[in-house]
C-alpha cells in the first residue's frame, strides 16, 4: 500500500518501479525458495484510512505472507 496518485506519488511510483524490477530479477533467478513471487501494489493516495483498508485486503483477501510498505 503506497501513494501512486496523490501528493507522495513522487516517492511511491519510483518505489513501485524499483521493487518490480527487483522481483522480476529475483524470479528470473529462481524465485524465493524455488517459488515465483508476486508483488501486489495498492494505491492508498497517502490516506491512512485507505492504507488501513488496503492492508486488511492484503491480509484477509489476498492472504499475503508479508507486507513491504
């Protein structure tokens, strides 16, 4: 969950780009413990209430094992 559309998108967009490039490289090298990894990016528009909702979605719907941002 990060800002991809509002006041802090200047930080969020480069973070997303960098993490995507790193994950792509990691998957090319065999993934993590032999499994391909996927990153889910959700725009929270730098709003705490949206960030909270995004985290709930990541945990309860997507069942992500960890959160980076």
